């Protein structure tokens, strides 16, 4: 059992341009969703378990923005963008580095 009742969820987003990213951030900021990582056309946002679905719906409603994956670990999502995190053979099934 987890100790915290409020669990974090990280959302991987692909943006076509900066204007779309800023427009999307203006829509999701009232929900308490914050950007934690941004490199190139990928960004990772932090939400909680209760506002995650609403945030994903708002993110997908912006032209040029597409949500790719949601995870409880930012490390896993960074690995998918090719910038740090777990290397490709270890991305699936929660495997750890050896």
C-alpha cells in the first residue's frame, strides 16, 4: 500500500510548435498541472490521479498537441523521448537496469 493518498501521474506530450504548447498550458494550469520536463518537441507534465483524465482531454483538444503516454515514473517517459531514463531494451514491463 502506498503511503500517499494523492499519487503523481506524468503525462508525455508531443507538441508541433511552441504556440500550441503555450496554449495548452494556459488551459491545464487551473487544474494544477505543471510542466516538469521539455526538450525538443516532447514535454512531460505532472498531474495527480484525480485530474489526470481531465488534463488529458484538455491537452488533446489543442491543435498540434498529442498525448502519448501516462506513467507514474518520469524516468520511464524520459527514456521514451531518447533523453535519459531507461535504455530501450529495459523500457517494457518495469524491468530494472542490471
